[in-house]
C-alpha cells in the first residue's frame, strides 16, 4: 500500500470516528492492512463454449494434446509459473501429481473428485500473473456461474470472453455485471476471429450493447483474437510463432494484461481500498449535508425540516406491520417451496432414469465412475435448486428495497452490515482453519457445489446477513451427499461385480430420496428463518434511517432554540467538518485518478450507473 | 390411416361445437378449422445467430429471410404456401398491411413501423417446400434485446387464454455448445397447452458445423459425434439431432453460387496449395492476401461459403467438378441438408395430420375451460373430445400422447420397450412397425401383433399405476388395430 493511500485511510478513519461510525472505520483499516497478493490473478470468465480454454492455452503458450476431443471445462484450472507439472487437488486440499497431458482431460470430467487442477508451465506471461481458466456460465450446469462468481471476489482482473459468432446475450450481460461487482479491471476479448468474417461487426455491436446496457464497462478495452492461429505457431519455428502470436491478437492481449494488471498489482489493491473509502465518505457527506440543510439559517429551513419530517413519516409507515412489502414478502415466500419441489421432482426423475438406462449397458470398467457421477449430479442439482431460490429471493428483496428508499443507499447499508458471513460459516465446518485462499474456497464449492450459490449470494449481492440463514444447511447437505457417496463408492469396490447393478440401484434410490427429502425439508425449515431475518433486516434499515433523520431534525430544533451566537459556532463547526469530509473525498477521488486514470471517472462518481 | 378421415372427423367436431355453442366461439373455431386445412406449423427456434434464417432459406431453396451478420430477425415470420406471392404485416393493434419484398426477393430491411408494433410477418410463396409444412422463423432466444425473445415465447404458447397461433412442431437449432436457456425454451414449448410438446414433435438441428474442431480435421465427423451426444442429453426433448453446414446448404440450395463464382473458385484452385491453406486460415488473411482473384470476389466467396464451404468447393474442383451447378451439387451433398429435409419429412410432414389434430383437440379442451368451464355446452365439448380421442381414426393421436408420456419420463416402461414403441408408433409399413423383415408373411405379422397384444396385456394387469395402465392400453390398441387390419 502506498503512503498516500495509508495517510488517506487514517484521515478517513478519523472523519468516520468523529461521526460516530467506528465500525466502518475499523473495517476500512482492516481492508487496507490486508496484503496484496504476490502475483496478480487474472480470471478468464464467460459463457460456456466461447473459447476460454483455448484462449488461456494460447496466452500461456501451452497446448493440450487434443483439444477438439475435450468437453467443457468442469473445474477451475489454475496456471502458474514453474517447471512443467500438473496436479489434481481434491476437496480437502490434498494434491495428487498427474501427467500433464491428463490434467486437462481430468478438468473436463464433472465426475472427477478433483476440485481444481493446477498446471505449472514455463511461460513468460505466467512470471507476471497467474491465470485461472473457469468453468463456463450458461451451460446446462448453471451452478457453474455462481461457483465462478464466488471465487472472483479476490481476483485482480477479469478477462471476459465473448466470441465472434453472435452478439452478447442477455445472460452474458447479467453474468458480467455480477462478476465484476468488485473488480476494477475488466478486459473484453472477442475470440474465434478466424471463423467469422463478420467479427468486426459483432464486436462493435457488442460494444454498443455494453455501452447501453452496462455503461460502467463502456471504457474497458476490447481485444479480438484467434486462439487457434496463435496455437498453430507452437508447431512452427520461433520466428513464425512470434508472427502468428502477433497476428492472432494474443500478443496484444498479453501486453494489455501485463500493463494493466501485473505492473499494477499493488495499485489494484490500493484502488480497492480507495473505492471502499470513497463509499464511506459519500455517506458521511450526505448525512452532514442533510443535517446542515435542516438547521441552516439561510434558504428555507422550515421547508427542509418539513421534507425530512415527511420522509420520517413515510419510513415509519413502512416499518409498520400492515405495510404492503411484508405481505409481498410473505406471499412470494409461500410460493417458493412448491416451485422448488417441482424442480426437484422433475430433475430427480430425470437423473434416476438416466442412471437406470446407463446401468443396463454399463461396462465393468465404467462401474467405478457411476457412484461419484451420481453424487456429482445430485450435488449439482442441489446447487441448481438453491441457485434458483436465491435468484428469486434476491430479486424479491431488490424489488422491495427499490420501493423503500434510495436503493443505492440501502444496498450500501446492507453490504456494510453483512460483510463476512461466509468465512464464519466455513469456520463452523472446520474448513478454513488452515487459511483458505479464494481458490481453496472455489475448490470447496466446486465439490460441495450446493453451498456455492449461497456463497455467491452472500458475497456477490451484498445481502450477506440475510442470506446467512440459508448458507449452513446446503453446505451440510452437500458434504453429506459427497462423503456419503464417496464411502458408498469405496464399499462397492470390494463387492462382486455381478451384484453391482442391484446394489447400485438400491443405493441410488436411497441417495435420490435422501437428496429430495433434504432439499425439501431443509428449505421448509430455513425459509421461515430467512424470511424473518430479511424482514428484521429491512426493518432495521428503516429504523436506522428513521433515527438518522430524527437526530438531524432534533439537532436542528435544538439549534433553533440556542442563542444566535452558539448556533453560528455550531454551524461553523459542521461546515468545517463537511469541508473536511469533502476535502478527503476529493483527495480520495484524486488518488483514484492517479492510480487508475481510465477507471477514475466512474469510481469518482460513486456507484456504477447501471444499477 | 387415411389422413383425410382424421382431419374430417376433427372438422366435424368443430362444426358441431359451433352449433352447440350458438356461434359464441365462431371466430376461434373458424381459425382452428383453417388450421386443420393448412400444413402443420413448424417453428424454427434457437439462440441469436444460430442460423435460423439461413436454415429456412436452405429449406425453401430461396433466399427470403434476411441473414445479415448482425441481429436482424426481430419479428416472428411465417412462411405459408400461397399465391400470389405477398407479405402481410400484422400489427399488434390488429391491423394488417402489405409489405413489398425487396427487388432481390428478400424481406425488406425496414418495415416502416417500429418493430415493437409488429405482431408477425406472413410471407406467402408458391414454393413446393411449403406445401407440406408452414415454416416459422423466430427471433433468437436469450437476446440482449429482450423484446425479440418475448416474441418467440408468445409463439411457443405462453400467452394466456386460447391461442390459435401456436406451432405444431419445433426445430431446435443447436450450436457447438448447449446452453441452459435453449433447453428452457424447449421446456416452454413442451409446456405449451399442458403436455403437447416433446420428442414426439421436436427435432434438433446442429448448425454452424464450421465452428467445430480446430479447423483442420473433417468437421463433419466431429459434428456427427456431437449430434449423438446432444441426442443423449436431449432425448426426452427431441426425436433426432441432425448436423448441417447451414451457410453452405443455403448457398447451394438457393443457387446463390453463380457461374462467375465457379470461375473464381477454379482460378483460386490453381494457387500453390500451401499458400492457399495458409490464407484460408482466417477470413482477414483471405481477404487481404495476394491472390489471382480480386478482393471483392474473395469477400463474396467467403460470405457465401465460409472456410468449410471454400475447402469443400476447392476439393470438389480437385475432383473434377466443373461449373456452378456441379459445385453446388457437391456442396449440397456435403452440407448434410438432405438429411435435415428427410428428418423433417419423416417426423413432421408424414405425421402432419396427427400433429394438427392433436393441436386442435388441445385447443378445444382449453376452450372448454374458458370462464370456469361449467356451462353445459363446455361439458359436452369435453365429452365430445374424449369420444373422438377414443375413435380408431384418432388412435395416432393417442400414440403420440403415449409417446410423449414416455419421452417426458412420466411413465416407466420395461426394458427395450422404448425402442419397440418408437417403431410401433412411428411411420412405416406394417411389417416395419412390427419389427419384421419387409417380406414377412401375413401370418407372421399377425403372430407378431398377437404376441405384442399378450405382452402388453400382461404389463397392463401387473402394473397398477394409472399412467402405466393407460400407456399399456394404448399400445394394446395399436397392436389390435394392426391385427384387425391383417384379418
């Protein structure tokens, strides 16, 4: 962290404490003290089939033996610098060395027990940054998106991959918004320019769509590449290889990433701290300005007070039991179990049917794979169901928040209050004792994927506190399924082949029934709690806002009763404090501008505009 | 089963209903009757830029639907058989106006009204391909422009009430990856009118095979393999998955490759093979390269054929193909379009009357529930629909429904029964349906039918769930009808 940023953090903390907001001050200091990661991590994300893996191969200059035969990437692949080696890391974090050429195949197998694959290769790019190839969003395993989102919270930069075959889709835009919630550096890459003659048109269409529908990213750089062309260079002599890398656009992407990310890894950390500080300062300024507006002599104080009083009445009204938002909440919550049950019922039948079919023709060699595959499917199902639920709840809460007050402010408050629940939950299940990195966490969630959407909800949406009620059960369920499945699977190995089919189907029935029951009943139990906590939460926000206004009005009234001289002194003090807040805020904005000129405009103006 | 008999029986029911309801439902019933007389409606759905319009053009053998690089199909477009050639634009306010085709025979780029105000376009062409099915080109699924996607949903039958403008069958366009919202769109189609969409009336077409592989091996081999994988995943949703090189098929089938293009290709073929391979690696190289034909010609060729088409065309010239007609023939052959046509004919055109009657019966049942569905006329209507469904003429409808129940995994059936029923319910000669060699004697056929009857009778009495029993009754009936026809 640079001295300038350190100094600013101290100033901001002082201002916040003067305002009686010590918790926020401490949080900011903690964030500032956390060390920046050694090598910046670039996550390559995007919809499934857009060519992420080929892009990463081209970028690091490493090609798997046969690319066409590989299926979609199912677990994250972490590329780091080192002599050629690969390992599969299981859920418990234990690595197992594997032949380099098998590593990629393992990463495409959803039934594998590896929860991430780590590949080390000698590559100039990797000396400066580490690259993570992620499972794609939007495919049939929709839980993957949430899974990726969870791991992203600490990423230093995002490469968002689209391809030249078709314009950006609505689901991709949505994923982009979620993925980049906390990341400042986003680079767009259009792949497959070797296939599509119209790639330039597609790219400019995409840019237009982004500018219109996600303006926060309007200034992000775009690079068009042909990964295939670059990879062909690997078979050629070095000179030709360099020329192909140049022509393919991969070289341009590389230098862009190095310039934007690697040389600025410390800066990125500063930037994150500064953005957090800026948010707090905006809030402090707003409160002060409001209070001054209410008490000031010039202008129309009565009007301002009147407005505030009206606001307070409205908030009180909303906090009362007969408010409509509570009914909305309740009605919508009542619909959820039925929806869930419907999905669960349909999907489990599909899964069972599929495995029954498979069982009829299974070869002895494939038997071993069936139990873990079933567990993976059921776990994924749990993830999907929870994901669907969470999306619904999230939309619901958002819609209510919109009705209540300035949504940005409320979301901000919620975010501040609900910061670290995920780690608490992980602590509770003894997984984060050894100091989990974001990748470890990703691994856990890719194996026990049922928990991932909750985690995404907690960290991504800023609704941590309210979602925490739901986090524990799905993780528990997933682990139950995963380990139960694993042990059962082990026991199969000791049995005679002839009775495999029989054993498997009865075991499968148990697993399916168990999954169905757990998914249904755990939700019925937890939804009450979740609903209560959302309601309490919204009320807290209302109350906090209301008391804020009350304080302002009270202070203004007290001011009015005081002697003119005292009044003037206090007004002067407040003006002084406001000036200080504004000065610090300007300083923060200026610092942001110096560390990240291109990102400055939107950061300084506060929240992203597309919300 | 004579198709006309089935249609007439349904038409009779419509006029009886009209009389019984005193003309209250006249407009809806007329629309349904019209629907019975028209070819089955096949909706082409898929994500944005999946190649929907390209496939429609290829099937028509005529470039009518615009297929620009950018998102262009914004309106649901129906292609009907009809003369004189014309285009009707139906607006959301109910008014209809006429639109002129562009001089090149394509739909115009601009409609003169905001897209949001347009309900649908109806193109009438004297095109033989449209005699057996009405094609419906739809806006893409999952578009960033939400309204386009909504238009497709409406077509697939999510609008409330009685919708006479829904499709009878679907062609789902798949690309090199399968996305959740595509599967969801199929689900939507499946849930239309309750239960009418499934593998029984949907097929998948794997388009843009040029995206497959790494551009060096035979893309079609990869495509066939991928199509099989998709069928595994989607087997409750589509009856078949067929690969096609859409753009190549369009260019070949619509005769867009001209004599001058053939000459350009021949000139190109004289280039040094290594250099030719090199410039074919990317479109940018191909256009920018030094080559014996000019830039405009190269741009045109790539636009017409893509890399895979260019490779095929050059290979055809190597194998002594001369002139545009021969090259087109060769391209059509390699594109796989014949398989798509065959599949559509097999699945939809020959089953056309069953699909339509089924849609109409479903619509009638929905009508019978409008406003609570308690009136005497509505109850009678439901009884009448039930009766007609029991008539031997309507048995194919029952088979279709049974097949749907199997496809949607509502009914568990014994080992191997799925294959048995796929054939039994399918089109084909009697021996084929009984899985006998085509020369099987009548006695052998009757024995096979009797065997089927006894097996399914056993299944019916030993399996108590109502769904299974209903299925078994339908199968039993199928064998009975075959047996009776052989007496």
